[in-house]
């Protein structure tokens, strides 16, 4: 059973934001300090590629290496503090009913699709393209891309250091909740990948719900 470090009653009726994000689509929003973001895997095994930026200074952003070193763990789950490239805590995972999430698998791109699955796959839409489309709204570009979190994606690492994207461990209705420790711009690609098991070969919608900080509710 997956535990939580904080278990407030978060009623969707009290949320300030509640939307279903279609399969394959990008999304972004500023989550303010103290607010809670819940990501719901509606149908199971849907990879949710996520990046975080300081909402007031985008040069500060999610750092996979710093997060891994600080936690002493390559997987993200309840209690994980998501660390920026400046060593600051951006968000804390306060509830996770899936169990673990990937930090090393990276985001799919048209180029990686062609290398991994053949040139005939290069035309397929991918997470990097989603990111670039959404970043353009903030006058950001490819230089602003860094290694991302893959919520709900299963990338086990063997003793020899090899890794593989395999069937997910998530199920319909699993959730992960993140509490913002600063004002954060959250950027999501609801992964469009159809060539490996990260989405069970079938991209599906997700639901995003945000609650205000308790003293602002």
C-alpha cells in the first residue's frame, strides 16, 4: 500500500481548476506557492511528461541530477522533493497512489522516434514538439528544455545500469499530488507515444486538479 505524508481532504468541488487534458496534448499553468496539483491517470498507464520552471525566473528549472542526488533515488514517489538547478525545492510529492515515477527515460521526440523505431515513424507527434509548442507561449524555446519527469512511466534499471521502457505499473484512477514550494510554471506533455509500452500503446486523457493553499481556500 502506498502511503502519504499529507492527507488533507481535497474535494474537487473546492478546486480552483479542474480540467481533462486530451490525449497527446500539451498543457501549462502557474501553480502558486502552497497550492496542490493532482495529476490523475484516468485510464491507466498514461505517461505524463512534466517540466517545472520558476514562474518568476525561467532560468531556474527542474534538475533531474539534483533531485536524484538529494533523494538518493532515481524514482519519484511520496516524500520526494523536486529540486531546481539552483538547489531549491520547487514542489513536494505529498501523495502518490502509483508507487514510483521515472526521472531518467527522457522525453520522446521526432528524432528519437526515427532512431528507435525507424525513419517511417519520424512524422509522429512527440513530447518535445509538445513542449516547444507550449514554451513558445512564454517566449521560450529549445534551449529551455531539460531532462523531465515522466509521471506514471515505468523505467526499471538493472544491476548493470541498463534501462528499458516496459509495461506500466499504473492503473485507472491512480493519482500523484504535488504541493508547490514556490510559484512554479508546470509544463506537461500528455505523451503521444504509440511505439512503446509507456502509454500501453494507446495515449489517453488525464485530469488535472488544483487546490488553493489552505489559508486562501
